[in-house]
C-alpha cells in the first residue's frame, strides 16, 4: 500500500488508520515516554521478581504497551527503539536484550506473559460481561449521533477508561454497526406516536413536486432568502405558516437527544427529495419542526435584517 492512498476498509476507517491502531507508532515522543513508560515502584518490584533479563524486559515492554496503547501488540519486533531503551534503563537491562525476547518467545509464553501483565496492571480482558457493557454504552451514544467513525473512537476511549483490553478492531466495528441499528430502532420507537399514517402521508407529500411551487415543498422550505427585504421576510413567515398548518409546531421531539435532532435536521437539509424517500421518516419530521436549529436560526436572522 502506498503512502497517502485512500484505501478504506469496513466501518469507514482508512486502511492506514486501522494499521496505526493495530501496532506501535513509528516514533514515541519524549513526553509520552515520561508519561506512559515510567514505572512505579510497585511495577519495578513486580518486574524484578521474574527470572532472567530477557523475561524481565519482555514483561516490562508489554506492561508499558498496555498502558500506552490499550492492548499488547502482536508484533513485538516493531517496538520503537526509544521505548526499549527507556524501559531498559529503568530495570537495568540492555535494550538489545529485548530483541531476543521478541524473536524467541513462543506463543504459549507470550499468552502467559500477557495474562500476567493484564492482571498486574489491574486491567480486564474483554469477556462477555465487558462486551455487553460496551454494547449498551455504545447504543446510548448512538442515540445522540450516528457517525460511525466518531462512535468507533468513543468505543476505544471507553475501553481504555474502563481498563478493558481492547479486542480486535473488527469486533469493535461490528459493535458500532450493531449500536447504530439499535439506536435507529430506538429513535423510531420514540417517534411512533408522531408517525401516524396521516403524518407519514403528509411527510411523503413534502417530497413530491408541487405544481404551484414548481419544486417539492421540502426544497421550497429549505430555500433561503436572497435579500433582506420585506418580501423575503414574508416568504419566511409563509413557510412557518405552512408548517404550523400541518401541526409541525406540535411535534413531540423531546424524547430525542438534542445532538441527534441537529444531525437529522442537517441530513434532511443536505439531501434531495429522492434521497430522502429512501430514508426513515424521522429525518424529514425533524427538518419540518419550526424548532429545527437551521430553520430557527435562518428565519430569525432574516426577519431581523428585514425589519432594520
């Protein structure tokens, strides 16, 4: 893969980003070495309780990696030299000794050492209980917004905050996808009372070209004034009157988190009627609310400009 390529993998994350998240960074800053790779007295006693310089530096590097990365990289040979040097100086082992550990430690030894590091650090493996807690937490976040990359980053931050060893990235991305589906389902459930057959029919009409307007009503509602004139102000008032006549001012949207409402309104504002016909009705119903952030802000600004 060439540098700067735009390859994207599942979950919407660039392949380069996934590669960065599965291994060491190319270089660790001096400030990070001081903050994340300096052992406590308890850590040093634990490391020195093990036999042999090779085993001690192997455990020490993996202990530091867990705290810094939130997981222990599979490819220890890629550990930056500044890390092995900084770790080795603290435990009195030459940095070059780590090369022997990375080369000679077999799978069984590595698994045993990783388990020991996790236990000493007070972290937990991502077992069923931790996985269920993350899924529930992600669903709550998905009610607030629906951006997969943001949810993915929040999931990684939450795992670190809970001191849970990060599982494979594919599993995290699947959890994000599941949470997004659950979030959408819950948003729809909360809006069921508003989405009556009559309301859905009215929403559908907003996406069909109106002969009198020459465009779909939603396009007309979204069109901004081109001048600060009394006619422009009247046009904005006409739009609010149009919406109120259809009960938009009585929509019950308090059960939907404000951030999600803003996101839905933005999606509707940027989408064509054809695209909106393929989406859930809550997108249109949010845009049609006179309390839509974009609508309220534009209307008040234009009315003020026209009256001055």
